[in-house]
């Protein structure tokens, strides 16, 4: 999108770009296509690598922590997925309407992975992810570690803060509605040692925060753009951090979250060849979005 604005026609249309570059590089590791694309865009790209700017950063370890849902939760996810696929298969939908419908259904499925009560509170079914988070939180606190906890969903952060309170664990909290003065106070308090955890909404806390008091980062709901998560992790893994940083991603087994993690790997095949790990920022196609739901192509 940026190149279309800066230099219209350089990379062609979205469809042409996908056929010439994205698909060959992501699916087939086509080095010729990658080299051609790098040659086209390199005159317009000036990038500083974080490690080169900041010198030596402490080691960073990333762990995908598998969450096994209960049989009841598995059945709930299966029913929700089937409902989502039925919704996007409506032949009366225009392409624009279908994309909107896919995004809406995908959001519901992702929220359910955090906790089924976020989409069906009447069911009263608590998610296994909450228990996994509780065990991890107690382990980190007992070992005298501090952690940043990110979620895109503010109502899920409310569930997590309630659980931390029930466990007697201290925390700071920040979301998009937090006033600037309170935001700054919470950051100062956490950096000064007040709170074992800092609960942060992904959009509100992805940039502009220095939280090097934490040496753990917990991503509660993986996002399909790796760059967004990279910015969140960068709140702790940055200049001034003296300890190794460990990143946990809580991923529900057999769910859309596993497909999101697979998408991370595919997109990085394109990104790493161009920007040494920085997200290319290409928006997902309708087919890619539907694929996250496990679509079998029946709506096409």
C-alpha cells in the first residue's frame, strides 16, 4: 500500500504482486523472485536494524505454549467454526460484504479461543487458556519474575485481572481508555517495582512504553501481523534491558490460533528476504483470511 502511494505502478496491482512475488516467495522460496523484488524496492528503503542501533541486546527466547481445550470447549470451537463457514458461504454476498463477514467471523472465533464466555456468556464455559495463564503467572511470581501481558481484547484483560486478584498477585493495567496521566503513573510504578504483571491492550501498549522491569512477555492471543507482536515485545526487549527476555504465546491446540502461527512463518519468508525480519505489511487477501477459519473453498 505504501509503495502504491509513493510510486504507483512499481509493484503492479495487488493480484499481480501476489502472482509475481508473494506466492512464489512464500510458498516456493523462489530466490529469483525475491532478488527481483529486493532490487525493485531497495532504492526506496532505508532501514536501521535494532541490534545495530542499540548495540548488544540480551538474549530473547520465544515459546509457543500449547493450550489443550477441554472436550466441551473443543465442541464449542467446532460449532463456532461451522457457523462461521456457513456465514461466509452465503452466495448473496458481494466481495466487499464477504470480506467484512470473514473478518467479523474471524474476530468471534479468535475471541472464543481466549475464552468462550467472550462470545457466549450464557454458556458459562471458561476457557482452558485462563488456567494455563494462571499456572504460568503463579510460576513467574514465585520465581520473582515480572511480565507484560498483552491481549487485543480489553474484556479478556478484565478476566485476567480478576484472576490475578483472586490469586493475590499484584499488577498494573493499561488499555485504550486509560487517561494519559494514569498511563504514565502506571508505567513509573511498574518500573519502580510495584506489580508483578502489567496487563496491556495490544493496540494501546504496542508503542511508546519503556517497561524494562519485565523480563517476560505473554502474548495471550496471537495476531496475524508479526510486526504488531514485535512492537509489543519491544516494550521489554529494548535499550536498558539487562536480563534475557522470554516471550510466551498462548496458542489453543487445533484452533485458528495455530493457523495464525503458521501464517506468521509464511509471511516471514517474504519479510526476512526483504527487510531482515521486519513485517512487509501486506494486508491479507480474502482467501488468506478465510483460510484462517479453515475454509475449504466452498464459498468461491
